[in-house]
């Protein structure tokens, strides 16, 4: 769940100006299970089933690239399940899947892989090998977990720094977050490609992203000082800035839902992810949540909690691999 600074993790921007995003991992998961297959083939179970003889026959691009990266030749079966819709929802599902897949396959090979390597390798697979026009924040958020300021340096390094805030502030913040599923799925890649092209050619849009990065640092400082008073206002400022980066970020329908939530008591909010659909998030005092839910009764309210941990192995049985 990204709060402020989204879009500054695109290479067209951070290679020139540096980027920063304030985000948190959440308690919604993608589970990746890998087993040894009795023959030399490969079986995959996700939204569709694949059974192939070799890696080059795999249709799922992320799996094929991960297998090539980790030198998996065959003899494996992989299945996945997800807590929420896995594509087009703005919660970094593809990157979470890639991180989890790398973690699971590395464990299958008997190797530990660090959070930093998980983030770096998943970026390599999605961006470099598969050519997705996306940023780096989702990969590192899934790999590290926690509530962090994630900085993207011009030299391609990424710095993940936990936001240290008083426990009562963290609890109050978590209780003040309200999320709705819009039911609209969209291609983040298309929106991000349009945004990246605009940032390259438009000085005003680059200045907008620079301001959004400044807001990420400002919000970090406010939280670490134990101040929640400005959280909603900063979110609102960030959302208004983000909408100017591309026509695809919002829509008349989303704008109407957003203003409806604000009239019912929300201070600020945003569409999670690239925009144009997925999940609509608000920051609002808990006493206004019922009124906001009632005013947006056409949308599904969803309960999200912050998660301190990133990708992890929850069951490992090496004797089954012999």
C-alpha cells in the first residue's frame, strides 16, 4: 500500500532526480507452493494450468524468466493462490508473486536469499527480462515488508529504511485507513508507460514528481515526530498532484467516489497503484468510517492491516525433495 511518491520509482525519473516512496506491506498474501515432480516435466497452476516439457515452453513470462534466472530445468510443480484479485488492482500482485516465486524456488534449491536480493532480482525479471514498463517499489515492499521509506538512487541502488514511529501513532494510523474495492481492473503498465513518456518530455510533470518526492520525506518526518495531523492533507495533496501526471490516473467516476468520501468525513486518500481502478484508499478518523461506508455503499469495503514482515518461507520439507 503506497501512500506518497508513487511514480518516482520509474527509471526515466529517478535516474535524473532520485525517487522516494512511503509505503507499507499489508496482510494480504500470495502463496507459492513448489514440489518436486515425479518426472522431468513442469506443471504450473495459477489462473490457468500449464503442463510442459521444458522451460522455453512455459507461457507465464514471469515464471519462465525466474526459472531461467535460477537455472531450473524441470521436474517441478508450482501452484499459487491469492487472498485478493491478482491482477490490475493496484496492490503490487505481480511483483509480490515474483518475489514469492524467487523465494520459494531458492528454498527448493536449498539456498537462502536476502530481502535485498529478492527485490533486485524481481526487478530484473519484471523490468529487464520481461520488459514491463513499471517501477521498483512493489518488489522491494514485498521483499522487505514493514512500513518504509523506499529510496531509488540514480545509480540503480535502492535504500529501504523503516519509518520509526510511536506505537500508538502506528495503531491510530492503521485504524484510520479505510479501503474500498472499486471492481475496476486495469493495466498498470499502460498507465505507467504514458506517465513515463510524459515525464521525459514535460518539465512541469517532472516538477510535479519532484514535489511528490518531497511530500514522501515530509510525511516520513511527520510520522517519526509522532504527528498524524497532517497525514490526510499530505495524502490529498499527493493525489491531486498524481492526477496531473496522466489522464489515465483517475476518471469522472473515481473522482466522484473520492469527493463523496471526503464529504462524508475522509481527510485525504488516493487510488492505490498506478490509478484508474483497483482499490480506493482513504485516511479518515474512525468515527467517520460508518458514514463513509454508507455513502459509498456501491463499493466493497475491505479490511487491511499493516504487515511487519516481507516474503517468507512458511513450510520447508527438504526430505520431500530427495
